[in-house]
C-alpha cells in the first residue's frame, strides 16, 4: 500500500504518452506560478481561558509555494507543486528551524476519458466540495501549510448533472512522496481512508442540489491507549445533502445536513448528525453592505450512553471554517479543528468602505450539547462555550497582492473552568 500512489502515477504517465496525438492542432500549454505568504499570529488564553498560566504565542509563518501545470496532450494535464512553511516562534522564544519542503500537488488530469463528459483526476490534489463542510482538509495537523489529499476523483458530467466517485488515502505521516529536509511531521492523528460518491444537479439557474455518501476508516491512532484522547480503530458512514437557493432580491439561502453511523473496534456504535443553514442578503446600496444569519450544529457524545458514541465526525473538514481562534481551543477535546458537540448561532454583516477593502463583523453564540469530561483545569460542567466576536479586514490591491487582518475574542462560558477572555 505504501507504494500504490507512485505506481499508479507512473502507470498513468505512461498512459498519457500513449494517448497523446501525433500532432496537436494547438501548441501545448505550460502554466507556472509562485506565491510567498508572510503571516503573523498572536494569541493568548485560547486553550484554558485563564490568565494564571503563561500561554501567549506570537509567531510568524513564512510559506513559499511553486507550482506548474503541464498540458501533455489535448486530453491530459500534469500538475506538480512544491510547498514549504517555516514558523518563527517569537513568544515564547524558540530557535529558528527551517522546515521541510513537500509536494503539495502531484496529479494527472484526464479529460473526456473514453467518452465525452468523463474525467479523472488522480494523485495528490485539493478536494473541496460546497462550503467545505464535509470535504476540504486532508492534513489538519500541518496548519495552514496545505489542504491536500491523496485521492482520485472520477467524474461524469451529463446535462445539468455530475456524478463523482471519490477515494482518499491520507496517512498520519506522509509516506507517498519524498520530502526535502524531512521532519516527519504529523498530518493527522490516525490513518484515514475513504470511498464515496458525490452527486450535483442544477434543476434551474437559481438552484443547486447536492447529495453524497462516504464510508471512512480511521485506524492506527498514534497516541497511547492510555491517552484519554485515544480513539480505537473505527469506520463511519456519512450520507447527506446540500441545497443552495438564490433569489432575485440579492438573497442566498444555503442548507446542508447529514447523518452518520458506524462502529469502532471496541464495539461502540457510532450515531451522529450535523447540519447548518444560513441566509445571506446583499443590499443594493453604496458600500455594498450585506447581512447574514444562520445556525450550525454538530452532535456531541453523551457520556451516559456507554455503548453509543453520538459525536459528529467532521471527516475531511477540520479547518478554520468559522474561527482561526477556536481550532486551538478544540485541541484538548477531540483534536485541533475537530468540529463536534457544538451549537452555534451566527450573525454577520459586512461592507466595502473602499474598492480594494472589504470589512466584516461576526458574532457567534456558542454552546455544547453535552459537557465534556476532560481536564478539570480546563473544562467545567456546563454547556455554554461562550460568545465570540470577530472583525476581519481583507484587501486585494491587484491579482498579485492581497491580505487580511482578523481579530477574534472569545468570552468563555460555563463549558470552561477559566473565565478570562481569549483572543
């Protein structure tokens, strides 16, 4: 299994050479790109919400990306990309260490395979569906460095519909492609495998419909069985759908929901659910204001039901979808960016004070469905996670230069022992 992806890539490269026409009508294209990102982060109290411990962090992240897309024939493309991110931790003072260089992308695209409308992308790639609620992040433990998965996506498009067969294989540590200055970074707590299908349909111009099913295995947790966060090997099925409806008044309504079921090797049944719904209204006014409101819910585990685990499994969506702050607060529960046991009401507004600038303000009322029996120095016996306030200024000077400045503060509730704000 360790060599399955490289062997598949080699076979497909050979196939692409066989499918290349002797003479193309148009010259083959090569696109290359380069990106440099510098990101400063400063936070405090976001894990224990207590001023009694000195847990402030100030760091600078330097991420460099280089990629190229090569048209091998009129029906075959090859994409390869390199990525390197080094964190310079200023508080607490930490020696600077250059991090590893990885393959962020390495895949082949086949267009109109065998018949018109049939396509295949196979290899290391970014997989994003919908709002990224179910499928976006394949390696949550490397932070914002990358979001790739080792996967295949076989898709058939017909009329206003598209059906996809998707497979993913993401180990806890990269073992498929070489690394330069390898640091053996952890990418996820366990090995992840999944197979599923994704269907999209557009019955009319103002409506999108999506439906999906995935079977996922999470095996070989790298933590010791004595660790309270240790997870036995398990499999979980997820079935659900998404609806997007656009109205002529500048409004957009989105809702998505799914059910989960399965079992782990300790013979514990898995029964979870998740859903969200929000409405966004854009106003035809100067400064282009908008308002948005919604609710997001992820079932939580009831500790009194020993034979059943009811917590939502975010599958491949462990990323800062709603907060850059709170993904670290989740670290002492199930894991970083592990969205579960959460009820969250959202109110948001935004506007453009100047053409290159957009500014938004967001409020979340955050609660849990059940208390969490974790470290008593962090977790209490209530279900109120707290009130979160966010401000985010984004700017796009031109296609080559962009950035953003977010600020977030969480006023903790009864879910936590500490009562000091985290920012």
